[in-house]
C-alpha cells in the first residue's frame, strides 16, 4: 500500500528529473491544480483521483506508476516528456531540422531491420 509521503517524494522526484527547472508552482499551474495541493499531500492528505490523474498525465505515466504500484518505464517515458518540453521552446526552423533528423534516425533503424517474409 502507498502513503502520502511516498506519493509526495515520487512527485518531487519526477518534477526534478523529468522537468528540470519547473517549480512546484508551475507544475501545479500546468496541471490546473491549487497551489496548496503538494503541501496538502506532504501534510498527509491523499489527493482526489482527479488530482492524482492530472499529475500522472503531466508526467506521462499511469496512476499506478505515480503511486508506486508499477515501475515507471523511465527511459522511454522520460525521454518523451523531455522531448515535449524541448519542442515547446523551439522555433519553426529548429523543429523542421529536428523532424528531418528524426526521419533520418528512423530510416537508419529500418535499414538495419531484417526484411520480413510473408
């Protein structure tokens, strides 16, 4: 079973590792939650499912992952979350260059895959 201390620590860990530079205030604002939400959790108050779901969605994980019932798919999910944050900071030219590079990476992978037989 999980408790609010573990939940608070998980949220803080995700905030620091997945969204470096994002304050608690900004996290809560991005999730549409009251500024008191994290302090309430730290004080032992379990958030509603809606609030926990908003936080889990923000980090791109499931509720079970947020509360520690399932292991977080850290490498893939963290990278996707970080990429999304980076994209929000890029201009149109940078995004176009990134898309070109992503297509190149996919073509490399496809070239390395063995041909399929029917």
